[in-house]
C-alpha cells in the first residue's frame, strides 16, 4: 500500500513540475490585443512578442501616447512581470487560457486580453 501511495505522489510531483516548469514556454510567441481600447491614463498592450530567452518587445498605449517597450519578463503561471530599462516595472495578475489561447492580464481594476497569433 505504501509503495502505491509513494508512486502516485511521485507521479503527481512530476506532473506539477512539468506544468509549472513550462509556464514561461507557454508564453513564447506573438500576442495581440483584439480590442486595445485605452481611456485617459490607461496602459493597454497592443501587441507583444515573448522570446524563450526571457526577453520581450511590445507596443502599448497610455491614453493617446504610443509606447514601445523592450526588456525582460518573468512568468510563473499566475503573475507576469515586465522589466523595461528606464521605465517602471509592470506587474500583472496573469491567467493563461489554453482555449484560444488567451492571456488575461489584470492590473487592479484594468483587465485586458491578448490572443496568441
């Protein structure tokens, strides 16, 4: 009985490692916001490309201003952190939905969805 339980626990641990170990890889690629609507002061990502080396490039809007971003990112399956030299770090609660696939980003009350191209 103990052997059966330890085998099941080991298999579950391996599955968890695969799921969480591959989180950043699920983000790799180009993403686009199908509805980039920004009100005054809102920061909306129009599109972003995440590379497997941990770097990204993106275009965004802050109100009426266009913004280009490039830097590094960290994604653990629940949070996305964008680090751009000379700009404030951006942290989002992030949900990766395999259907679509869609990346939902939340920053306080703001929510935006990016679709993988």
